[in-house]
C-alpha cells in the first residue's frame, strides 16, 4: 500500500503544523546561514565566499612562531653585547684621574689605588682557594654518602638473593624444603615482637 503524498496544509504526517519544518535543534539555522553568506539567491558573492570561513580570531601560529624567534634572537644579541662590554671593561680598566699638583692628595690617591690592587689580588686568590676547598669537601661528602648507599644496597641485594635461593629449594621429589620457610617465619615473628 502506497502512502499518500504530504499535503500542503500540514495535515499529512503526524498532524503537526508545517511551520517547524527545517528549524533544527537551535531553530532558524537556514535563515542564519543565508544571512551570514549573503542573500539567499543561489550562488555566493565573492566577498561572502572569501569571508565564509575566515574569522579573525587573532591566532596565527606562524606569526607567533616568528615573534618568538625574533624575541629569542634579540635576547641573545643583547646578552652577547653585554658580555662583550664586560670583556672590554675587564681588559681595559678605566684610568684613574690623578691630580697633577704635587700635593699630598696626589700621593694619597696613588697609595690608596695601589693598596686596593694589592688587597684585591690576594683576597681574590684566598676566596677562590676557600671556595675550591669547600667544593672539594662537599664533593667528598657526597661521594662518601653515595658509597655508603651503594654498599647498603649490595648487602640487602645479597640477603634477598640468599633468601630467595633458600625459599625456592626443592626436594628430590619436587616439594619445597620447609626448613627454610619455617625459619623465615620464625625470624619475622621475632622481629615483629621486638618492635
């Protein structure tokens, strides 16, 4: 039996009114699309076609990558310039202005300058030696701690290996040897009672 074609007045299928047809879940989807893409005429205009999917969200991965690279390079260049400047300053210390007058001030400034230089060189060496000694001491302590941990680990591994061998021992007929298992149970019970 054939179905009758749906009637124009909406009295066909289900008896519902035809006004709801095509609205979808959120309603009015077709109208919104037509409005977005241009007039509902068939084809799209060139501007509507170009703007159909492109929305300016401000997210452009290529541009972001380029900016990151630019800032990274700028940072490296500024670091390089700073280190060059420090190198030049350390190689060429700024000259001290010593007054030409033959007064006591000229002698005092030159003496102070020489004293400072004499003080700084040995004090820097002493600080360097102290730091080296401290580093060496800390290194020896770390090595001693690591060595103690390594020895403890080896001892515990040897104990576990010995215990495993005893636990897995079998008789000629393939039965486990109970002597070691009972001994182990007794030892654990004594340890727990002591604690």
